[in-house]
């Protein structure tokens, strides 16, 4: 069943050296929501990055890099007046030589015209660099040569590449050409909850029911990535249960895509093959294109093949197997598969539309019947998995236990990047041991963006014992940090008392104490979490605030009352851009007891914190007023009036949004005050609130003690 693939998403990027905060360990907190934007400082969309001279954009497979780059280019092309400059999108994924690069970039009419003048600005977006590397290993040198033919003034360059595959030599060339301070590196972020809901609604799917099914199946990491979200939406739209097995999800999704023939111009022939035969032919196409570094398929029978291009006739021939039966593969059979939803065409040239080609390659290798050593040889060189084949190797290790064992022996990093759900406990333990050795060697791998999210699949029965000695006695701080992160990712409850002891020990490095406290807050039992109360109430400065925040999250509200939290936080206001500010603005109210609403509101009324968009107490107050105002608690209602009066008298504003919608907000505030007059016991307060409701507002804050 065909899905809508163009969604009104606004994709976001974060500097590659930044720490990313995710909601539910999967979703991006929506930056379009004013307060959530502060959770990831430095976040940006491509429109805001256009004026930066050089941007290197990276993202994991299936994250939607090309779609995001294409969407930004389309926005500029459709609104040239608003963009203020030109934009040229160049797909270099099929290049195989310097001649190709020159033709695509230097000979582009728009680029050539701009380069011949001394004025104007141009944005050049180069997409799919990683797809070109297998067929053109010297592409970094070729790009450096091409860039030197362009004038530096007015050039805005963007290069998109899969995470971990950007050529290091090109980094240095770009730094030399643009200047090191003018080259920025960005990572594409996952989808937000609102993005996923938009996609569901656009495809006629109940968004609430879909999000609930995703949550029940623990599928949040899959839903937050466009490629697997597409597969989940297909299942939901067809009425099928959402699969928690990612391999089964890909299998079903590829079968559905092979049943689609988008556009009548691509489906003029009758269907010769059944679905199992199409899967076999598509697997052959995947192996030829991926392993042969020929990502373009030319279906024109009259044309010869260029470098990096394979003809459909060359793919045809001999036989394939489907359900135990052999069948011949002719040119028309290959063409039938190319015309399905797995591919996109420009004229008679086809390319994969979906990163599922890595899954299809591994699947075809697995069903081929070849020996293990030959399977491994297809995806390794000198015992290591080359970067362009990591995706295929990851799928291969997930699908074939013998291959998994061999890759573990020769290249554990490749195994870490794969699906380890079928790995044995001993294999998982070996990967953990390898990680610890990497930490002891200060490997840069452990600093890679998102690496800790890979640790979830390493859980095994003896993991606690394996990590305990590292956490307690290793001389390598990075190895200890890695061990704590693995324990946290896997939720190892047996280690939580040790981690609590570490968090409380002032002799330990602060970053380890913070990591330990975070794990205790997530996985510790009541007794262990209660031990962190001294850290929650201690006075802190500087980076120690991060430790205090982790402790507060661990003890609030079960072991810490509103009075304790208020005293621990003090009378100071906090910015929502800080850890303590986010705790006050977002976490403090979540599990707050109803009987504590009124005391908290009374304290807010007397504290006199200004109504500000970045004020944590303002955010807390807004949410608490809304929650208490909707309750049936009379005491809370009276306290709401106190806060309303304090804010209106001192700042004229009831809510943070009032600066943007001033008239409307004041009207709402006055109406709210008038509606609550009957709740107040003091006659003077009633009279003043009625004056506010009538619009008779005084800017000068009076002495509230007389009300």
C-alpha cells in the first residue's frame, strides 16, 4: 500500500561535538515548542545555516539526509526572493572520476555563471558523498581540485555524507580552503513526536493509536528514524500488528515496496514474477550494485555501461531460487523489479530509493548457500569491514550466526554497529570486553555521536559482574565511563548500589559521579535512590549543578517533599537552558502531589520571579496554574488567585506568552481573575481583582500584604 513520503517536517541539526538530549531515549524534543528548544542548545535547521561558508552534514543510514537537503534546496528554489541567493543541488553519489565531478559542478550553468562574476552568493549542496566512495576512492582529492576552481568569496558549500564515512583528507582540504573557523560539522537529529504524528495523520492513521502501539512495542528508536518509520506506517495502515523484530519489519516492508508500481509510466508491462521471485531478483540487484560499487542501473538495452553504472542486461541471466524452485532471470524480469517502489528512475537510469538495499544484499548472501568464509570475504578487506560495507555487514551478522562469530573475532566494532539481538551471551560479553579495552586505549570511538545508544543490545546475565571491577578499580577514566554507560543502557540493577556509592564519593571525578547518579535515578530501587538525597539538597556551583539535577530526579518526589525541593533550589531563578532550570520547568510538576500545589503557588506569589520566556519558575508557574485551576481543590484555587494577582500587579503579565499576544493575554488574565473572585475570602482582594477584570490595571506594584 503506497504511502505519502513527503511530510511537512522541519529537520534539525546539532553540532557534531555537542551532547544530544532525547525524549524517551529516541525522540527529539520538538524545537518548535519554545521551552523544549532550550533542551538542545545550538540546534539549527538548514535555513539558519545557509550563510555559514562550509557545512559538513552527517547522519546515520536511513535518517533522511538526502530528503532534508533536497527540501532545503526546494525551499530556496521556490522562494528565491526570500532566500537572497541561489542554490544548486548536486547528487555526486554516482560519480566515478574527476571528469564526472567537473561536469556536475564546474559545468553546471548556474555555478559557471556565478563563478565568472565577482558578485553574488551561491549555495552548492553536494549530496550522497558516501555512495560515491566505493567506485571513486580518490573523490576527496577530486573534490579538493574542483573547489580550488571556484572563487571563495560568496561560496556557501554543503556536503552531506553518512556518519563515519567522511574522508579525513577532505577535512584538511576544506579547513585550508575556507579557514578552520569557517568549517562547521553537523549531525542530523531524529524525528520528534510531532513529526511522527504528522506522518501518521497524513497517511490516514490514528496518530494516538499509532504512538501507543509504538510505545507498547518499545519501537521508539525505529519510529524516530524515517526509513523504519515508513515501514511501521505501512504495517499500521494495512491493519497489521507492528513488528518488534527489525529484520521481520524490513522483510515485510521490502515485500510491500516490491508490490508497488509507482506511476503508470513505470508499470506498462504485465507482472511476470510472484513476490518471492521479485525478492530474489531484487537481492541479486542489491549484490551487484552494492558489492560491485555500481549504484546506477541503466535499463537502456542499446547503451553500454559507464564506470559506476551497471546495465540491466548485465544483471540478467542464469537462475535464482524462490521457495526452493529455480527460475530464469531475463532482462524483462530485472526491468519489472526496477519499476517497483524500491527504485527511482531518471529516464532509463534507476537507483535505489531506499536504504533497504543493505538488508537485501545481506539477505541474498544468506540464502545463497555459500560457505561462511566466502560470506565474510564479501564484506571484509584484510579482516576489517570497510566503512561503505558496514551496513551490509551489520545485517549479515544479524541474519547469520556463523558470520557473526567470525566478524566478532576480526572486527568487533562492526558487530557493535549491527543488530545483536540474536548474539549469544558469550558473544555480547566479548563485545563488552572489547569496548573496555578501547576505553583503556583512549579510543576516539567512545566519543562518537550516539555510540552509547548502541550499548542497549549488550545485556547478558553476567554483565554486572563483568563491569563491576572496571567501575571500581580500572585506572582508565574512559574505561570506567564506558562501563557506567553500558550499565545504564542495559539497566543493570545489581550495580546500582555501587554506582550510588561512587556518586556520593567526593574523591571521584565529577563526570563519573554524574553518570553514576543518572543511572541510579533510572534503574535504582527505592533504597538506593534515597541515598542520593544529600546530593539533591547540597549547595552547588558550576558543573556540580549537573550532579544535583541527577540526584533531584532520583529522589523527587518519593524521598523529597516540596518543602525539601524548594529549600534545595533556593530563591534564585534559573534559565531553562540549564540543567536545574529544565528540572524546575519540566520535571518538578510531573509527579508533584496535589496537596502540595497550594503551598507551591503561595510561595510563587511571594517569590516575585519575573514572567520571562527563559525563567524556569515562570514555566513551572504557568503549568501549575493551569493544572491547579482545572482541579476541584478550593485551596489551590485561592492560591491560583494569589499568583494571578502577584503577576498582574508586578508585571502586567499573567503568562509568558503575553509579550507576543499582549491584548489577548491580558483579556484572558482579567477574565480568569474575575472568574475566580468568588473563591477569594478577602474583600479588598475581591475588589481589586474585579478592577483587573474591568481593565482598570495599575502598573505600579502595590504592597500585596494589604490584600
